C-alpha cells in the first residue's frame, strides 16, 4: 500500500531525492478495506488503482490533482494531499461502481468495529479484567494465593 505521507526519506533511500514530482489528475475511488484497515483507493490517469493511507475527506468519483513520483519498479509516491479540481469522472458507470464498493467497505468497517466492541463486552473477559484490576496492587505472593482461591471456588462450583 502506498502512503500519502512525507515521502522525502523514502525517495532518498531509493536515490530519487532529486526527482521532481509530477502532477496528475486522479479520480478518488473511495474507501476500501485493506489488511483490515480503512484505506483510500485512487485511480491514476491510466486507470491503475492504488491504495493509500486514509487521510482527508474526498468525494467519490471526483477528480483531484495529485503530485506523485514514480520509481522504476512501479512504486507510486503521493506528495501531500490531492487538491479538488471541481470536476468528476465522466464515466458514470465507473462512479456508480466506486460508490457501491465504498458503501460496501464502509459497512464492513462498521461491522468489524461492532464485532470488536462485542468481544470487549464478553462477560468472561469482563470478569477476568475485573480480577486483573483487583489484583494489580497485590504483592505477587498474594496474587498467587488469590488465584488459587479463585480456582478452588470454581472447582467447587462445578461439582
């Protein structure tokens, strides 16, 4: 995934620090889920899709001026945030597809967040967290005795 952050250190490492960025007209493709994270999807003028770290707020299907540097291996480095041109992609079908994929990604991200919240609210996990809190300030030998006490109580309850 390409990143829309300061690219100077990366370019120096690649020996491209003197290469000037070029300006290209990119279409914002919306939000996607990449490696379980929210990312932005951009389409370059040649229709090549790129993922970048999500930063800023953009209109799906709109055209933006992006300052980029490309390396010989096909890597694309975005300089700063793309600027809105006031235009939108002329391809209505493309805009519709991008919008639908963005909606699906937003729903998936929301579902993932609710699942994480549900896991945090698991009664067993909450009980263990409470025990961790109660024993945090205990001396290690007292914690061991307390853990033994809890284990014995549970064992008796299972008879």
